[in-house]
C-alpha cells in the first residue's frame, strides 16, 4: 500500500511539475510564435568579404546566436541553413535564384509567423557604418517590424541609419511578414572588427530579439484596444 502511495505521489509531482513548466513557458513574450531565420548566402556564395572574412560565416554565427535568444523567449525557431551550404538544386539553371526560391519554400513550409533574413553590408565608401533594416511593402506588417528592430539598433548601437524599402527577389515574393537585416558594414574597418567578435554578435542577437518582442507587444496592445 505504501509503495502505491509513493507511486501516486510521484505521478502527481510529475504532473504538477509539467504543468508549472507549461504555465511558465506560456508567459514568455514570444511563446508559440514560429520564426524562421535566414542566414544569407552560404556554400558557393560567400556574400561580401574582406580577405578571409566572409559574410556567409558571420551571417551564420549571428543567426545561431539569434536562434538561441528567440528560443529562450518562447519562439519556435527554424533556420534555412545551419551550416555552410547553398540551397540551390543540381537542376537549377540559375543557381542564385534557385537558392533564394528554396529559402522561400522553407519559410512557408513551416507556417512561419515571421522571417528574419540576416546579412552584412558593403560599400566603397569605408566610412559608412551601422546596422539597417529593409522591408518590402508586400505585407503591411513588414514596415512595423522594421521600425521596431531599427529603434533597438539606434538605442543600443547609436547607428544613424534608417529603415528602407527593398525590391529584391526574395522579399517581394513572400507575404509572410519579415525583414532583411543588414547587421553592419564589413567595408568599415572598425565595424568589421566588431562583426567578427562573439560578444558583439550576441549583442546583435539580443537587439533583434528585443525588437521582435516589442513588435508583438505593440500588436497585442492594438488588439486589446480594438
């Protein structure tokens, strides 16, 4: 009888513990939101570069850190790539277009609530620096998402850059809400050193996550008002 009593207590304890964990998870700001992170370039496509510093590698490192931050805040996170690969098929005559098309498919097939495309900038004028967020108006929420993330970049990194519209293939061909985030300029010597630093990459991940949290908070407030 005592053995049965102990077993029953253990079962009750496990149920209560599981219930507590579910309740705790449900209080996280991004609970249940499906976010796909798209680390730009990969494989044959290095993106921009400076000597042996390749954009594709920085994109992936920032994306992995962003995945961790978003997950800790309750989001369900997918990545279009988790290693150094090109997503194009052997049957694609246009490799770059095929790569981008398959990124779009990955975003859609997991029923993403949101996508975040991670890139690094380059310009001939090496004085240019700072993160910026680009969006396509195909979805009315894209501009709002861009504003929220850009606000965090301005606050935390003092960048003077602003949000911009983009007409690039990938962003004008999906109605899933999302933005392109250029995390800084590889062409700027000072910013280049920051972009390859683990701590700075983690800071970028936290900034983007805070922007996404604020975006969803603003949406929830609007829904309550309505």
